[in-house]
């Protein structure tokens, strides 16, 4: 048994070995190959482009001038079967850097040998030819290794003895001289040509100005004629336009009057309808609500009137009832008082002076209270006297005058009461 190996177009697959010690080799790129287990070997080789930078330093030319040259080469392994077999034989198992080193040594050797056969001017001025010569010389050698030189270019050429800069200065001076001469000649020719052109320009300008003046005069004459004709036609057209406009204005005014008449009629009709509408609106919004409000106020007034009448009647009935009740009370009180007075009179008649005396005694505290009422407003009474017997005599005098006062007020003689007689010292 074995495996199927695939490879892309940028790689080459080498299958070697086989049964019975076979030395058959299969080269495949961009495809697939079958390899047996244990008895077949598979290896890969890159077919991608390799960039090689060649540097040759301090290499003397045929004139003995040391130069520093840098070149860039693009190489790759060729895919023809025989050449691919050669490349696999020499580079299989090596990495890309090892292959680059081999090719670099070959290119640098050829570059050195070619530099020794050329002059500085040939190398510097014709780099493409120099690079082509390197490719042609090195191609057979690298081709025998199965490698193809796709391109080789000179990247840089310089020296450290100022040989190239000296060549450049000489050539620059020559070019600058030729340039100054060319500029002077060009300016001279340009001045001559400019003067000739100015003269021709002035001649043409004079001729052109003359033709322009003639053309302008003819134009103004023709313009005046055209303007006159245009003015006449314009005046006629304006007059016709104004007449027609007047007719049209008259018609328009007549139509406007008719329209105004119709509008007035419509406006009168609308105003009449508006009056009716306003009248109905006033009836609906003012009169009817006013009538309703008047009816409501009338009903309220009548209700208030009835209310006041009923309240007055109720108040009169109340007063009458209260009067009757008070009269009944007064009558009862009068009857009770009459009965009481009657009973008291009967008692007084029955008991005589004793009853009168009892009544007087009952009234004395009230009389004393009335008499002493002014004294309630007095805070303090001070009696000034130098003799105690005089105070006693004053008190006795007051007590002696008391029965006479009571008799004058009530008609009861207190002097007949033993206690009073004893207090006043009166003998009956």
C-alpha cells in the first residue's frame, strides 16, 4: 500500500525508489504522484523565483579605476524534465538560501570578470548592455545547474576616487555651455521674431481697425434706418394696442358692472337670509332664554311669596300660641297669687298683729340689704372720735330712730316688740 501525494505549481515533487531496487525517478509539479510505503521516497523542491543581490566591491576596470557595483538577479529552477532532473540532482535536500548562495557565487564571479574588460564610461553610460553581457556570460554556467536567469539589472555603480563625479562635472560644464549658447541664440531669434510679429500685428491691427470703423459706420446707418422703421411700426402697434385695450377695458368694465349687479343681488339675498337667521338666532339665544328666565323668576317669586306668607302665618300662630300660653300662665299665676293673697289676708285677719309682725320681720332683711347696698362699694369705714361713750350714744340713737322709719315705710310699729323695746330702752 502507499499514499497519494499532491503538489502545487510552485513546487516539484520527486518520487524515487521502487520494487526490486528500481532506480526510476518521477518528477511532478502542479499534480499528484503515488508513492509506495517503505520502498519509495518523496522529496520536494521549490520552483519559486529567487531574488539574489550581487555586490562587487573595489573591482578595477580595464583602465584600473576601482568601482563598486550592485546588481539584482531574478532566477528560478527550470521545469523541463532533463533540466529539472539536473537541478534535483544538485539541490535536492538543500534549502532556498543554500541554492541562492551557489547561484550568487557564480554570478559574482562572472560580474567581476566582465568588469575587468570594460571601461568606466561603458559601464556607467550603458548599464543595460553591461547587464545583458553578464546574463549572456553567466547563463550557460547556471543553466548547467538547471537554473534560469530571468533578469539581471545593475542597481548601482559608484566609486570612492571621484572618477564618476569628475566625468559628470565635465559633461555638466559642456552641457551648461551649450545650454547658455542655445538660450542666447533662442532669445535673439525670439526678439527678432517678436519684432516682426509686432510689426505684422500693428499692420493687421490698423487694417482691422479701418475695417471695423467702416463696418461700425455701416452698422450705425443701417441701425438708424431699422430703428426708424421699428419706431414707426412700434408707434402704430402701440396705438392699435391702446385702442384695442380701451375696447377691451370697456367690455371688461361692462362685464364687471354686470357682475357687481349680480353680486349685489346675491349679497342682498344673503343679507336677507342673514337677517332671518340672526332674528331666529336672537329668538333662540336671547328671547327664549329671557322668557324662560322670567318664568323661572316669576315662579321663584311666587314660591318666595307663598313661603313668606306661610312663614308669617306660622309666626303669627306661634305668637298667638305663645300669647295664649303666657296668658294662661299669667292667669294661673294671678289666680294662684290671688288665692295666696286671699289666704294670707285670711291668715292676717285670723292672727291679727302677730301675722303683720311676722311679715315685717321677713321683709327686714330685704330692707336692710337695700339700705346697705351703697355700703358694698366702700372698702373701709373709719369712725373718728375721742370718746367711746359718744359712739355708743350714736348707735343707740340709730336704733331708736329705726322703729319710726319702719313704721313710716310699712305701717308696723316695732316699738311694741319687746326685743326692740329692750334694745332701744323705750317704755310702753
